């Protein structure tokens, strides 16, 4: 553009450049949603949110990391904001590092702790119980949304499938090449069907607890009365499940499983604590969940380090939704967190291949999990 005397119109040029940058950013953001959710760009309705478009607790990791890189920050409740609103959000300058969701950071740290502890590279147990809490937190955020009942249940069933199908396929493969599992593992039902005396067959307890907890909740939420109650009293509904979990944690029914309860469906109270944390909207509610959590973990494992690790991780989830970290750490944590399920499923068969080279075995487990993801 030029002025009447023929000189370049720099002001008009800057305005055009700004408009073009905004348009390009919007196209990229729509394409970003389509890429992460594996749908056509044409199917991305700007009036829809990440959750509306089928986003779940498995795809949100990649979405949160890439959205933060696109906008420079993560808007509060970004998963429920319409795409058009996210597109209009101003790109901010980072004064230092990158915003990383605490749930993503915890998933990454927990799965590394799990793999390293199983490979005996270190002894820091509790990572799987943190993962249960994070799973409950993400259930509250991504499954219990304002969408219609049938859509919510469909999304929940889809989430179960994204966990159960890979687990089934990996166990089927492992049954062919190892003696690690039993036929009951194919159904993710070792804790129900046994064998109960097999250390290797019980390794997938975390996946079993998660899948059957989600399946039970899907059946409950399919009932119109239960669905309405959860929508009207979201925190109270989650707190009621946490209260049930605490009753089982203290063995009020007299089941008497003792230490074995850590690795069975009775451990679902960690999931319920994360769920209640996701639905807490006031500091008083967050404080209530914190008090119950601290009381429940205290003395649960009989190991101070383990109890402290789980408590600190889940308290961070309640009170600090995001942290700042160097960009390279955020990218690495996002990749590991996104692959946490596949790392968990496969690391039992990967790290033994490296014998006494435990560090290499843990690194290989993480790399293979990321590659499979």
C-alpha cells in the first residue's frame, strides 16, 4: 500500500500484517484441534469446545501442551471454552518458561517413578496411586461435562475403550511370548478371578481398578436420576463417593483385606479424591478434600516416604492447577505423560531385557511407550 505521494503506507502495512497474523493463528488453532482429536478441520465447529469435540483425559495432554505453545498461556477451564473464544484470546509473552498443567507433570513424574521402582533403579513407591488420583481429577474435568447424558456416557465408554483395548492387545501379545500373565488378565479381571498368588499376573492392578471404576460409573451415570443428581450437586456427588471410599479404606464393612486392599478395587478412593478435587469450586471445598486426603493416606501404606510422596502429589493437584517450567521440560513431560498408559503396560516386559543395566531398561521402557503412543 502507498500514500498519495507514492511513498509506502507503513501504517496500513502494519495493520494488514496484524490482521493476517490473526487469521493465520486462527487457522492454525483450528488445525491444531483437528490434529490432536484426529478429525477433519471442516468438522471443527468454532462454537464447540475441546470436550464437545470428543476430547478426553487421554488426548488432553497433547492438547494442553500444544495450546500453551500457541497462546503463551493456558486459559482457565480451556477445555470447556468454545474454539472461537480461544481464538480471540490474546497471545501473551512468556516472562519465563512455559505453563504446564500440574496433572500433566504428575502423570509424567508418576510413571517414571513406577518404571524405575519396578526395575529397581530406585525405591520410590506410590506413583500408581498418584496416577489413580490424576485419573479421577481428569474424569471430573473431561467426562462430567454439561453435554447431554447420552453424549457424556458415550464419551466415557470411548475413554474406557482407549484404555481397555490396548491393555487387551498387549496382554494377548505378552501371553504368546512370556509367562507373565494369566488368561484372567485378558479381561482385566485378575483381582476378581485370580490367580491371586502370582506376582506377575497382579501387575496390571492399576489398569484394572481404573477400567472397572470407570465402567461402574458409566452404568450409574446412564441412569437419568443419577445423572440429574450429579449435575445439580457435582461436588457433593463426588464427595459422597469419596466418603464411601474412606469407609472402605478404614474397612468399616469388615472385609479385612489389609495390605492387599492397596492393589484392588478398594483403592478407588484415590480416584474419588481426584474427582472431588476437580469439582471443588471454593477454598473451603478444596480444604475439605485436602483434610480427607491427608487423613486417609496417613498410616495407609505404613511407609512414611510413600505416604509423603502420594500426599504431596495429590495436594499439588488440589491447590496448584499449573506450574511454570522451562519449555524443554514441558515438552518432555507432555510426551511422557501422554504415553503413560503404554509405558505402564509395556515396561514390565521391556526393562528385564537389559538385565543389570537398569537405567537403560527404564529409558528404553519410556522410549518404547512414547513410540507406541
